C-alpha cells in the first residue's frame, strides 16, 4: 500500500458527461501528479500541483482540469467525455521540493466512457 | 526536452536466467532515474532510483540498475528471474533543473517462463 488513495476505483459513464476523480496523497506529501494510462499511449503526464499551486502541465486536454485543495487532496475533472478518454487515471504524490524525490502511485481510477 | 526510451515492448526470459530491461534517456542537466513495476490492474510500485553516487543501484525484490552516463542508459537487471517477476516495467526520468516533471517510458512487458 503506497498510502495514496484514489476514488472511485471504477467508473462507467456516457459520452458528453462530466466526472471527477479524487486523490488523497500520502500523509505529509505536498506534491500531486496526475497521469493517464491508455493501451496505445503509455503513461502520459497530465499535471503537477505543489501545495495548492499548479507547477507543470503536460498533455492535458482543455476539457480536463485539476486542482489541489488546502488539505492537499486533489481532484481531476474530466468533461465532455469522449470514447477516447477511457483510460486508467493515476495520481501520484511526493514530499517534493528536494532533489530526487520518489513519487508514489495510487491504484488508479478506471474510467470507461460508453 | 526530457524523454525516455524503452526499446523493447516485451522481454522473455527463462526462470533462473538473468534478465535485463533496457532504458535510455535524454534530459538537460543531470538526471534522476527511476524504475517502477506494474502488476495487472494495480498501480505502479517503486523499485529503485539513481540520484547520484554509485552507478550501480540496488532496489526491491533483488533488482538492480546500472547508470551509464556516456551511454545515457539505466538498464534494469536481476541475476536470476522468477516467474513472479512477470509484469510491466517502466523507466522514468526527472531533470535536476526546471520543472519537477517525471517522464515515463512506454513500458516493457517482462515474461518469465517456467
């Protein structure tokens, strides 16, 4: 158990809908990262937050947004969903701001868009 | 820009034989390098990392990796493979400068045959 908690574990929704994925980082970790894993795209970096502030953006679609709250949990919002958004979404956390920190992954949220 | 290449989609090895999973990287500045393992329907688990110092890094479950700066490689190795090592392995890199982005390779599926 990495200590990173993601909910829900599985989600099935229709095209055009909006969903929110939630991540609770490990106790004491200030950084949260979101990744998307699909069969044909590997593990794609979406976005990084540190202590409530956005630090880096990767291949995140405009239909997607994220935020990190004062209690350090993070949410990834996916809207106007398309079939191609079906994927496993991972959250990872680290204590950060020092060199070489390891990031620890949650078990992921499986999103199926039908 | 940072990048990681895992040239082999799949590696097959007989149980008891040594295994190598290859990784090369490109990063500005010095790299932090990581290996993770993913079992089916699970999150990524941290195996080992190279930050600085000894080029041979030892990690969990008997795995080790060798950092080679001149060849920009960080190959994962194990002297004697187990069937239970069969999984998907990811190499990741983070630059020591710039944003704290962790970039992952496309993954290598390791199959250990009994």
